[in-house]
C-alpha cells in the first residue's frame, strides 16, 4: 500500500507525506510478507491489515512502535526508528485470521507409517 492510498483511506492528507507513516507501511508490509510469503501484493485482506495496523500505530503516538525520532527544522530533516516487536502489539488475532495465519502453533510431527 502506498502512502498516498493510506492517507486517502484514512481521510488524512497529511499522512501522505509523513515519513513515519511511510516507514510503518513498509514494516507492516514486510511483516505480512515474512509470515505469508505467497500473498499477492494487491490482496485486499493484506491491504486492510496494513492500513489498520499503520493507522492504529500512528494514533498511539508516543506509545506506538516508534523508538526514536529525529526532527531538524532547518532544511527539514525527519527520521524515525521503528521497533518491529512493538509494532506486533497492534497485530490482533482478527488480523491474523484475515491473512489466514494460525492463531496458535499447532503440533507437528513426521512419523513413518508403522513406526509408532
């Protein structure tokens, strides 16, 4: 999801040029790709999850996943460092179900027939 599309969905034009929003979109997209590598880039569920997690993270403000933030007034420099582990707090069971991810780890085994 692009920052412009995100700002349009959120009805907040200022987020289109916000570097924190762009960084959060990238991190959330990478998290989705890491957990479901075969998902299409235009998957509607993935776009909705990306939107909701990014929106909720931005609305959390100082309690969100941004660890450090640098802002320079002259010549306008802004940067943010995002803690991926803190971002995962905003990914709910509902989001996992939307992506088709299991909520809990299930038992796995590989046993030969007759070897038990």
